[in-house]
C-alpha cells in the first residue's frame, strides 16, 4: 500500500474512533460528501492511466501487469478500460440470446 493511501486510511480510522456519536456522525457526513464529489474524477483519472498503458508503443502494457500495478483484478482493469465502474456493477449482462 502506498504511503498516501495509508495516511487516508489512518484518517478514516480516526474518524471512526471519535468518541462522541454526534461529532462522529458529522465527520462521517463531511467525508462522504467529499468522497461523492471526488469519485467521478478519481474514476476518470484511473481510467486515463489504464488507457495510456494500453496505448503504449510499440506494445501495449498487458492487462495482468496493469492489474498488478494497481492492485486490482485483471477483470477490473478490463472493466476500467471499457468505461465501466471497475466493480462490474454496470457491466452489460449477457442476454439469453447471447448465451
């Protein structure tokens, strides 16, 4: 895990450890609001990285290598490249005609 990511996780742990329930709930609301505002940009930034790696010349970086670089699954990298959220939630499902 990167040092930056660990600092963010530690900060979230500190929010969860706030002893006063009202203060904790307020802090959680603030974090959730900020995260919602950031989520699209972060997904776009991650997708841009994947697209750049796949467009490398003379040879595209393999999906497995990108997955290892990002610490995600191969399928997640494929979903990111295709423009899905990366969780598979909005990946098109096969229809009975396609099966």
